[in-house]
């Protein structure tokens, strides 16, 4: 019974450690920002085209008193408008990811090392993230 508990505990810890191996770099955030911006432009363009087409057809079919065409055109126009609105969070996320990528810097920081009677500094490569509050 004790071995089973130990095995389960090791499995839980190892799965958590494997999940934390993802390394975020400047390139990762820039690529993510680019994909989100592309998605936002596609949503905005497609939504605008659907809204304009749907509402134009809605206006022209309103006079002819074709109820089914008017309903479908109104639904297409509304869905297009909502799709255009759905692009806004993608633009916001793309901007935030780009700012995060620009705040990551790579440089060398000196670290003080002390031995018997001597104090020495040695530079190590570091990655820093600036967080503005």
C-alpha cells in the first residue's frame, strides 16, 4: 500500500513538472501577436462584408414583402455585425502580446562570487521581463 501511494505521488509530481517545461521567448510572443492580428483582420473583413451584404439585401427585400428573404438577410447582417465585434478582443490581445515581446530583453548580469579572501564578479546571461505597474 505504501508503494502504491509513493508511485501515485511521483506520477502527480512528474506530470506537473512536465507541464512546466514550456519556455516563452520574444519570438513566441511576436508569433502569437501576428497570428492574433491576422485572425482579427479576417474576422473584421468577413464580418463587415456579411453585414453590408446582409443589410443591403434586407433593405431591398423589405419593399418586395418577401418574408423569408427578409428574415435570412437580417440574420446574415446581424451575424456579420457580431463577427466584426468579435475581432476587437483579438486586436487587444495582439497588442498586449506585442508589448510583452518588446519588454523581454536578453543581457549579461554580473554576479558577485566570494571565495576564501577574494571577491570576484562573473557575468552570466540572463533574460529579464519588464512589468510596468
